[in-house]
């Protein structure tokens, strides 16, 4: 009987010690900042240059999309640019060299007619004063003189317009059409660049969601991964333990599976919602108490390079 009592007592003492030890330790998780790489334009997966588990650098090509529609639109846009540039050049330059030569020849002919009519009207004016011709004859000649003058002035104005080019409004309109065509071409060229899926940051590739030949839609996640050098430790504590921690506090986190201690700094303390993701296993808190998340950033990120995400870490009270 005495032996049984002693055994029970020892068991109770052992359980009590284990419970006390467990209550003095908070469990958390190793986390990394997640990143998703999506496509901006629809296209079929033509090539995949990485595999799950790879470490890539910012700017590395992860995949190549097949977008045949872009090639067709690019040809159309290039044709529109060539046409718009020609229209603007024609509006600025005006008539062709042959048209200018024709107008200059026309001007010379009308100038001779105008000068001849001018000389004739001077002679007839003197003859009219001496009553050598009738007023009717003079009026007919004067009308021809005015007609020759009007034709000459008209061809001078026409030649001037031809040399200066089209009206400023027409030139502006042609320039606007050229800019519009260039903008459409730039848009197509931008879409053409989107066929290359590029790593936005240094990251690890955790999951690849599509296979070769499958269709990637705009906004669809193609690659999931973790941002490099973004490891942190996440703990969930009840309100009654909040007083033991403060932002900026230096603290030591234990990694059980590696049996290592890593120093870090508390960077964030924030309240979790009612349905928040709890990082600490079996948190000891009352129902009316709020839960808080503590984020600890390692002081030396080189010590965390080989840590496995989602594994357990502990924090001693």
C-alpha cells in the first residue's frame, strides 16, 4: 500500500513539473513572406524554365506564353504607324515637287498675261484721253486686265499654300493620328513583352499551378513562392501575457528540430480577429480575452536561410 502511494505521488510530481515546464514555453511557427506571380495577358504555356524548389533572382524568366493574337495586332499597328507618318509628312510638306513646278510654270504664264494687260491698259488710257478710242473699247480691255490680275494673284496664293503645306489644323490632326498610331504600337509591344513571365523579386518556387499547353488567364497565379530573406517567427499569445512583450524588445527564439537558438527583435504586436489564424498550439487563455500576434524578425538573416517554413519554434517566458 505504501509503495502504491509513493508511485502515485511520484507520478503526480512528474506531471506537475511537465505541466509547469510546458506552461513556461510558447510555441510558434517559422514563416516567410509569400509571393504570387500572375500573368497579365491570356496565353498558352509554351515553356517553363524553372521547377518547384528552385531559387530564382529578380528578373529571371520563369515561363514563356504563346500569344499569337499579339503578333497579328503588332503587324496592324506597325502598318498604321507607317500610314500616319506619311499622312503627317504630306500635311507638313504640302504639294510634291512636280506640283510645285506646274504651279510655278502657271504663275509665269499668268504673269506675262497680266503684264501685257497692264501695258495695254496704259496705252489705251492715253488714247482715250486723245479720243482715239471709244469708252466701250477701253472698258472691255480694262475688264480683261482685271481678270488677268485676279488669275495671277490666285496662282501666287495657290503656290504659296503648296510650299507652306496644309492648314495648321490639318497638320495638327495628322500629328494626332500619328501619335495615336504610335500609342497603339507601344501598347502592343508592351503586351508582347508580357509573354515573358518574370520573377518580380528574389524568391523560391514552391508551387507551379499550370503545365505546358494549358491556358493562363489574366490575373491567374502561375507560380507561388516565398520571398528570399523574409523569414520571421510568429507567436500567438493571450491578453494576460501581453505585458511581458513590447515592440523593439530583443528576444531569443529556440528552434527545436535544429536545437538552435536565434536572436531576434519584436517588430509587430497586433490583435487577431475572432477567426484569426492561431500560430501557438493550445493557447491558454480565457474566452473573454483577446489574442495577439507577435512577429519576431531575426537579427541575423543568414542564420535562418536553412530553416523550414511552418516548423515549430518556442519562446520561453
